[in-house]
C-alpha cells in the first residue's frame, strides 16, 4: 500500500509540475517581469527601481502587451498604483515616460560616446510619489505584439478590454500591489479608452470578480471625448484666442449656427466661411497654438531609401535656421539631408518634436532592447506613435477602427458610482479645446462645490 501511495503522489507531482511549466515556464506565460539595472545612455546604475515585461491578455496568449513599471521613490508599499495610458492611439508608454511624467528624459539631441542618445533624471517625475505602469497598448504599439498578426484587428472597445485583461493578469506577478490605491490615468486619445475600460473594471468590482482592485479614481489630461463637440468648439476657441477676426467669427455664427461638422451641402455661405476658417487653421499648430508648425523627421514620405530627407523638407528646415540653398545646391544630385544632418538640425530646430526621432534611435538600438529584455524578432521597428494614416499615407502605421465616437455616456455612468476624477486641459490646445471639455463636464450634472479660482504654482497664477 505504501508503494501505491508513493506512486500516486509522484503521479500527481508530475501533473502539477507540467501545469506549472505551462503556466509560468515559457515566454507565452500570462505575465513575466525583468528587473532593469542600467540603461544605455544613462550614466551609472539606475537610482530607481524599473521592471519591464510582457503580459498575455487572451486565452491563447497570442496578444502580448509590454510594460515599464516604476516603483514609487517614496513609499511603494503604500503609495498609489497608476496605470498610465498614452494617447494616439498606439503611442508607446515610453513616450509618456520620457517626454511627460517619467523619471528620465532625453537630453536634447545629444549622443553618448557609444552613439546612444543621452538620458538624464527628471526632478519632477510622478514616480516620486506613485508606482507607475507605462503600458504599450494596444498591440501594435511600442514593443507589444500579436504572434498571429492581430495588430490590424483593433478598435476602441477591443483596446479597452485588452487593457482590462492586462491589469488583471499583471497582478499575477505583483499581488503585493493589490491593496494600493489604484488610479487609471492618461491623456489625449486615452480619453476614449479609459472610460470604456473603467466601465468594465467597475462592473467586475461590483460582481466580485477577482482580483478585487482597490480602485479609487481616474485622471485624464486634454482628453479626446467627443470629436463632433471638439471640432465644433474649435471656431469659438480660435476667436477667443484672437486667432480669427471678429468678422469671420460673426459670419460663421450667423451662417452655420454653431454646426461646423455636418454642414448642409446647400448652405454655400456657411461652406465658404468654413473654408476660410480651414485655410487659416492649416497654418497653425493645433496641438499648441503658440508653437511653430513642425514635421515628422522620420515619417516615411519625408525619408528616401538612403535615409535622407527630401529636398521639399530640407529647404524649409534650413530656411528656419537662417540658411538658403543656392540654385547650384538645389540642382545638385545631393539634395537630401543625411542622418547626421538631422541630428544637427534637431539641436537647433525650435520644436518640442525635435526629441521624438531621438527616442526612435534609442529604442531601436539592440543594446537598449537587451537592457529592457525585449523579445527579439517580434517587432520589426519600434515607432513612438504607430498611427494609421497619420501622416496621410496608407503604408504608414497599422489599421485601427474608431468604433466609439463619444465617451460622454461612459463618464456619466462612472460619475454615478462615487469614484474620484480629475479632468484637466491646456488652454492652448486647439485639437481638444478646453471649451469642449468644460461643455461635457457640465453634462455630468455634478454639483459645484467651489467657485472658479486660480491655479497657483510657486506663488504665481499658472492657469
């Protein structure tokens, strides 16, 4: 009998061992994590704790979402846990990490001796007070991928669901953070994704679905929410900023009656007014109306097969820098800018986008990918924002289906649940005018408990 008992124990041990291997022993496991000790371009060991990894978000583990996780530099055991979703869609979490709220950023266009872009510490990082997950979502973003090529089968609702599954499975590796206050945060296009995600997350909490998140609220900056509303408020925004004339604005109001999206084709006076508005708008940086209009150095239509910029791009760039091409230079065969020329221009070109190409040089370096423990051969090239059709080129980016036109109804539902929310806007953003954001916030029906007042930074009015 002892022999039989030992046999059965061994038999069940083998079964358990096989199950554990299937769950945790392969690269297709639901989740894994890797501690990053140093990064190319940063001098010395990292003074913060960074982990990276992949999380499977479907039953077949076909979809693998890549993340960067930073422990809070203050009190990781008790500080909030933030899941940050970058806009886009399909802008990498690295973009928010290095250009917005993370602990490191690129030092202009400077390169190290190893020809790797330089990284320096950000003294204003949100990781000073919070644990933050920067996520490459959906698949086709950053280092996230699908083994069966599902990147093109992506929409707003699928993206939100996959992100919810990511969060559930992420806690397999990090159960110690389940008790931390959880906040879902992001900006720009995540204003569509986050409310959809939250509806599923809150429904799961109410149904007692494991794991039970300690969800407290959400934060979104300059949130894309309702494109119809946002386009319609661009006209009053432009007038409020003094960017169009009183006469044009008055004529638009009179002839279009506030509707600038679905204009009646027979309303020729409105069409003509709006055409005049669009002509003016074409010369403005609608993301920040006080900044110059810039272009994407790395967009496919701007780069030739020999990795040089086209003459059409070279001329305005050099003109901006105070240099005019001679007729001989224009007619010469060498009418393209080399990669080294681009690096020189990036140091002098007055655009916040000047650092974006540097992030692509950095993230595509094999030494960087090794340091981040990126799985090789699964993403051909890291692109900061893997848009489809932006620039307007069918060969650029990965298809994406915009199947939610407005997230206002989601906000209204969430608002009845008693969770905290913070919605903030930049007053120079014309793509998502603060007027549109204020409009839909009023639709939530919340009570006003405090008067409109200044936002003070360093004893000065900042907004």
